[in-house]
């Protein structure tokens, strides 16, 4: 049965919008765990647009399930990861001008950089996931570089409007998940998944965990974080 990792980045987005010290993503993580979250995800960006270093260090001290750090494969982030020692690092592409992560990491084009990052993180005893598009070549490359898992980018499926495009995008996700499983990679999925689109994934037993943030935070603004997480868990399980 798939598990749920809740991304609390956008609690921090709300805080940073006013330069206030609330709402606190650390408090949101506690409530998410009370609601049944199996893990907490944060993306520490180079520009610190939402999650701050303080948040990451406090989350390491308070998260009772598992702490997943999304980050770019830069020297700065590798140093922070080695210091914090999250339960998992997910390497993601990062551009300052993007609103949110726009696509998967091009593992083939960045093979040397990614391989070095994985080696450094493994020396620190930190397992690594690669956030990639649902593409067989990228999955094989992830396996070759010694990543323990992949997180399949589900954005194209979740954002598609036309039924034909949606169907094609989901077929790619299904094939990617099966390929990853055949290569003995753990399989996570995330980006754009909401309370409606999650229902489509019931037929994909290869997916071990869903990483969901924006839709849960948006619902939490109306019903509270604990209830928002419980509602998503009911749909997953």
C-alpha cells in the first residue's frame, strides 16, 4: 500500500509573503503527522523563497516519521544535507525564475554532477531519490548512477486538459513505474497531484509513495492541516 509524504513548502510561502514568523512549517509538519502523514518533504531552494535553513534544522529535530529534503545538486546543498542528515534526499532541477519545479532532472545530461552528488550523500549514509520525467532512459540512468529510488514527475498528467493527452501522460507514468520496479528501484510519484487526480493512481501498485504539497496546503487553509492530510490518506488507502 502506498504511503503519503506531505510537502509543507507552501506553508512557508504564506509566511514569507508577509515576512512574518507565521505560519510555521514546523508546526504544520507536526499537524500533518497527527493527520497520518508518513513523511514530511521540504525543498530548500537556493533563493530561500519559502523554506529557510532554520525550518530544515528544526524539522530534523521534530519530525517523527521521516524527513525528505528536496534540493539541487550544488556544493552548498550537499554541505547542508551532510550536516542535517535527512532520511532521504531527492535531487531536483532548480531554476530561479520558475514558479515551481517545471520538469524532471535530466540525469543523462547531468550524469557526472548527479553521480558525484550521490557518492557524497552515500558517504554520509543518506539514500538518494532522483526526480525525473516518466522516461525509460532516465530511469535506466538513475539505476546506473546508484540511486535507491526515483520520483516520477506527474505534472503533465495532472495538468492535462484533453482526455487524449491525459491518457497518454498516464500511460507514460505507468510504463515508467513498471520499468523502475523491474530495475529494483523504489518508486515515488509527485507534482500536481490533487484530491481528484490521486484517484487515477489506484491501479498502479508499483508506486510506493506519493509526495503531495500544494493541494494539501490549499485544503488545509479551509479545513486545517490534520483534516486535509486525513482526507488525502483516505483516497490513497
